[in-house]
């Protein structure tokens, strides 16, 4: 028996959106992890560096905004 692959073809747009979402979310996740790691190391070496927590949170919020832009762009692309 032959299988009709044309009838069960994977929608390439959905596949492309999934790949874009995956790669687009990896970058911000790595960035937030690296920033958190660097901040914890800085506070561990110099406890007075904890006063910069507000600035670190702003940087993390900007990185999260990039992730949200990727998430929104997946739904905008047709």
C-alpha cells in the first residue's frame, strides 16, 4: 500500500513558527541565566553589590520584552 503524503503533509508555516519560537526563546533564557549568575557571583564576592538589584531587574525586564516580542511575532506572521 502506498501512503498519500500530500494529504498528510506537515504545514510548513506551523513548523517554521515552532522553530522560530524555540530559537527565539533560547536566547533570552540564556541571557537571564547569565545575568543572574553574574549578579550572584558579584554579591558573593562583594555584599555591597546587592544594592544594584533594581538595575539588574530592569535589565532582566528588557530581556523578557525581547522574548515577548518573539512570542508576539509568531502570531503576526501568516
